[in-house]
């Protein structure tokens, strides 16, 4: 689902200034369209995670940056392993 900026701010329960900081830090990477930004469900989930980390758990900005980087690495590795497993299943059995 595509979410416009205003809806995103309301659903994420953040203000415009906070959003600008998160965009500058590249914690969120929404799609850019001619007149504004478009946010996805993934962007909203990341924003919810950031709010939880900062407000509920007291994680500082540097910690949020590290946590998001590690989460991105884990997701990248999962995609890679999933692709390797799919390729292995699709290949004919080897003769040994």
C-alpha cells in the first residue's frame, strides 16, 4: 500500500521535523514522486520500530542507526539464502 506524507505522519505518530531527521539519517527511504514522497507499509513498520526503540526502550540515535543497519543485513542475508535455496531446488540433481 502507498501512503502519502500526511497519512504517514499520522499513522507513524511523528511530526514533520522528526520525519526530516529520519530521512536525513536514511532510516527511511520512501519513493520520491514529482511533488512529494510516497511511503510503503515497510516504511511505516520501520517508523513504528524506530519510535519503539527511541521512546519505549530509550535507544539513542547511534543505537537506532546500528540496529537498523543490522536488521537490513539480516533481511539481505535471508533474501540471499532464499535465492540460493530456490536455485538449488530448481537445478537438476548432480550425478556423483
